[in-house]
C-alpha cells in the first residue's frame, strides 16, 4: 500500500524538502495551498507535478476537514505558520491565529475525519526564548520572547493535549534554527548570504545588520525534515528537540559568508538599530541526544558547509538575474 501524506506549508523551505523526501520514499504527497492571486511555487517547481494540491486555510476548519477527507492521509505534517519573528511584532494577532489557533484547527480536522492518522507539529526553539537552562532539551521550561514564540508554545501544548486527551498519534518536533538556499530572504542567514552575493557582484555596497552577538544553533533544513519523518515512524508518539548541539554567533555567520567570496565583512557591515529585536533571544543551544538515541537521527551538513552552500546558491541565482 502506498503511504499518503498531507503537508501544510508545502511551498516553504521545510515543506519543499519534506515533499522531496516523502516522494523519494514512494509516498503519495498532498499539499495544502492557500489561495493567492500569484502562487509562490519557487521551492517546489521541480516537483510540483508530483504533488496533488488541495485548497485550504489554517483559519478555515471546514476547508481543513475537506483537505483531510480528500487526502485520506496516513501522516499529516503541519508546517504552515506565520514564521517570521520580526513580523510577529508587527502582526501579533495574525501570528497568534495562524501559528497558534491554526494548529487546533488542523488537529480538529484530523480528529474528526481521520483520527488514526499520525500528526506532526512544527514546534520551535523560539519557545525557549529567555532560556531557563543551557543546553535546552525536551523538559526545559518555555519562556518565549516574541508573539511568534508565544503562539508556538500554544501550538505545542495543544498538540500534547490532543495526544493525551484523544489518544491521537501527535508529535512535536522542537526544531532549532535550520537554514538552506530555500530559506526566506527575510531570515538573517539568507539576508546575509544574499547580501554577500550582491556585494560580491557589485549590486550593493553595504549590509545592514542588528545584534551580531546573538548566538544560534543552526542546521541544514534537509537534515531536519528527516527527523520529522522519523518521529512518525515510531511505536509511540513523543516530542523531540532537533538541533546540532553547536552554537555560533551571527558575527561568525557573517565572517564565513564574506570570507567565502574573498571579502572582509568589516568593510561592508553596518549596525542598524532598526534590526534589533524589542526582546532579544541571546543564546539558543539544543540538546538533541534523545532524537539521536531514539530516532537514530544524524546530521550530515555542518555549519560552515551550510553557509558556503547558501552563498554559492545566491551567487548563482543573482548572476542569472544580472
């Protein structure tokens, strides 16, 4: 029997890598797509003919029930969200609805339509925020520092509640920062690699940044979606931290990116206060030992390799546009 999977947020970074992985394993893949006047398909252009799209919206329970009925999935991956921390300060209500309440709607649609389906919720290291311990693990208390982080905490706990109250197979992956050439341009890693490529190609002469001292645990998105899949293959549903266990500053990221194209970052980076968050998360560092032990999950791409991969991708993309 061919396994069937429904992915929300399929056109995003994680959704595209996950769709590739599931297709490679012989799954029939369905993608929930919110209607927009101009579909954004850049990340899945190469596989879009292998995906069956279903129109729906996380804020419309009826459309989600319809999507689950059509897909009849063995596995549901809820990756859709308003996922940009900075935007969550500008749009806190919309973030709460999509990133928080949207999870409840998706869980309800599964519970009412296909309760035996296995459910994955994309939780986030931003839930730890003002960290209570380092490194952070599955039992570390949450202290979110942004509307996005708060909404993700709601999504996480509602998933736990559905698992315990309705005996649903529902997991949360607490993913630390994970990047790739498909990362949105508004995220700091892509902002840096895109900026470096443009400076190298003579299209801009400076890169405006915020806090260079903030530390993050950065991994490759292609590695992290494997962990999502592994979580739904276990005998028992559980929650897992997915991380590298290494921390790097934004300054290190900037240094590697500029050095890769033979430039000194100090000649081009300008600190701009408008890019400093109202409440900064200073240090995120994950302990992924549970995932390694119980899931058999392993990292394949290191931090320096990841940054160089992203710079090379942006150089290639922007060169074609010149």
